[in-house]
């Protein structure tokens, strides 16, 4: 699924409609992945009195903002 969305984002450089819908699908994918912070056991732990998480999942915050930029950019051209 992620590979198909990535191909759609690349095609979106040439076809704004494909880019728009691929941006929406990417946004949904990253929101779902980010929800793992709340639903996966042992994601949060205490280290030296500080609550930390698996930082690999936090990359999705950046990808959510990129997906929003792709959606906004391509919405103008539809």
C-alpha cells in the first residue's frame, strides 16, 4: 500500500489529481501509524524520570505535515 501511495505521489508531480488523492491516502496512512503511540503496549517508558517513546513513530508528524502540503498544493490545480 505504501509503495503504491509513493508512486502516486511521484506521479503527482505531473498529474495534480493523482497527487491530491495520493496526499490524502498518505495522510491517512501516517495518522494510522501515529495512532500506534496510543495503542501499542510498551511504547512509552520512563528513563531517569522522563517519559519517552519510541522515537521512530514520531517521524510521522513530519510526514503528516508533508502530506498536508501535497494536498494543499494539488488542490489548487484540480
